[in-house]
C-alpha cells in the first residue's frame, strides 16, 4: 500500500499540473486514502481523454525528475502571494512546501523528501460532477 506521504506529495504535483496546464485552481476537495485518493478541480474547459493521458504523463515526468521536497516557514504577510484559502485566518506563520522549482504551496501535511520516492502515478478514473467540478481518482504504485 502507498504511504500517505507519497500520495499527498503526488497530489501536490497533480494540482500543480492542473493549475499550470489546465487553468484549474488548487484542488477544491481532497480525500487522501491508501486505497485511492480523490481530488476535485474546476478546469476552464472540458478535458478530453488525451488530456487525461497527458495529465498522467506530466505528473509522472515531474516525479521522475526526483525533485527535492522541502519546507519553509513564512509570516502571513510574506506568504501573501500564495493561495491561502485553506489556511486558517488566525495562522500567523505559514508552512510552504516546495517541490523543487515546480511547485510551492501552503500545506500542513506529510510529504516525501524526494519525488522519486512516490513511485508511479496512476490515474484511476475521472468524472464530471455538479457545478462543473471534475473529480479525479488516483493511486501510486
């Protein structure tokens, strides 16, 4: 079974791919489970089967780059350029998780030290949900 830190780091990479290539803001919903993990996004357009194959390929390419995963702590003011919608308003210090130079996001979860520890990202399924949300389910092997 995949460790939760592997899955959580893969979710960061998936979210960065969705944001950078498909115009979807950070995941709107996120459920982490060792059997499968699911995320919901709201891309700006309908995605095709080719897009889903590309998403899987892009995530795996970033995993293979063996990015170093590190954390840093910033004041709320210094972190103002980050997407802070999931951060409690009373938090004065924000933990930023950096995946090489590919992604940096506020997060309190556990992560691997290098992306090569994740293994292979496998997109299990996708479906359009209410309000145009796209649910993606995945695992790592």
